C-alpha cells in the first residue's frame, strides 16, 4: 500500500514519494521502476530505477518487467516522462550480475529496438557483462535475423549493445551527468558496484546490493538522495541460521542502515530491495527510527522523487 501521508515519529520524519508523478525537467529526479527482491511479489517489480535529467533518463539495473515499468510513466502511455518511452532507453548501468537484477536485460535490449530505438544500447557494468551480452544476443539471433530480414520494418542497429566493464572511479560523463562507480561489499561477489550520479542540481547514490560498506559511507556523504537496500532486523531474527549467515554477509539490516545514514547524513534516505520477512512497513520504519532521526522514504514501484 502506498504511503501517501507524512509521519512524524519522535524526531523521525518519513517522506512520501509523489503520488501524482510530476515531471520537472528543470531538475534531476529519481524514478523507482522496480523495488523488489528475488521474491515474486506482484506489487514490487524487479530491481530497476531511472535518473531523469533534462528530459533524458539513465537506467540502473534491469530486473524483470523493466521496460513495461518504464512505459507506465512514459508519455506514450499518458505519463510525464518522454525519456521513459521505450525507444528512448539508451544508457544503463548494472550493479552486479545477480539474476533478479538482470533477467530484464533481454527486454531492455530487444523491446525498445522492436519499438523503434535505432541507437545501440550503452551498458556499463561489472566484469561479466560483456559475456552475458554476447550470450543473450546469440540466444536471440533467430529473432533478430527474422526481424531484420523478414517483413517486419526493424532497423539494423537498435538491437546492438555497447557493453563496457567498469572499474572504480569515473566511468561515464556527458553534458548532463557524471557517473562514478565504487565497489560494495556484496559478500562473496567479487564484482559488485554502487553508483554515484552527479548533476548540476543533485547528487544521488545507489547502493546496489551490499552489506555495510565504509566505501559507500564515504561516497554518499552529504548526498541529496541515498537509495539503499535493506532487510528487517526482526524478520532476520526469525530466519534460520543458514539464511542468517547469508544475509548478514551480503545485505544490510535496518539497524545497520540507520548507522550508515547517521554517518553519511544524506538529505533523503530511500529504501528499496526491502526484505520484509513478515514485518510491516511501519515496523521497518520503527527499526530505523530507533537509531536514525533523518528523512526516510519507503520506496515503491513508480515512485518519483
């Protein structure tokens, strides 16, 4: 259920995302396309978001359903974002190769092409993204060939992908945005990244999947928005020992995230990729409130900040 009111709990403030999705092309906006996890929650699509700047959108992660989620807010479907029309999805960043973050990759490559994207998709991600891209294109070769050589009026370039494997540091820059990649602590994943997006009016940091990370605290210090994954501490306590061992080493609890936010001091903390495990949104917020007094929003699909 969308939280559409403001809560003031002690010195804790919950900020609600916009319900009416106003597009302000004069400022940078964060758009949550999917806030889910590997759990098949119909109300939360696979992990994906967009940074919208001056009528252009930059995608981060491509969980299942990404193109349809983008289309839901696109001008083609009566939404406010022309940059989310499928043919305009042209630049994307991947945090890591976990399946819940990548099963929408074929969709992001092919659907916008079928819907008239003519520019190759530019993708920046960890080691392995080039191989994944090659294998996807091999798997869909029959479809691609048929669309190009058959009666369908498909162009010959929009299916192509320029995949770049990143290292830490500045990895992308154009006239609107600069992107910095930094490694995060996603357990035994050797190559997992967060991203810092810097525009003229805003700094947004996206954690990706991570356990507590000193590098992330450093990178996100004073950011306008920190988008961070989280799991319920009380729900964690009800999990069996095997799953506790995994989640403690790969992800971030509400209490740990509150401590991170106290150090980084973002203007707004946005929660996504939330593992509830039976806890409610209110309980998630109370757990954070017990440690962190700043502004927090529970991210929901199609929320705009």
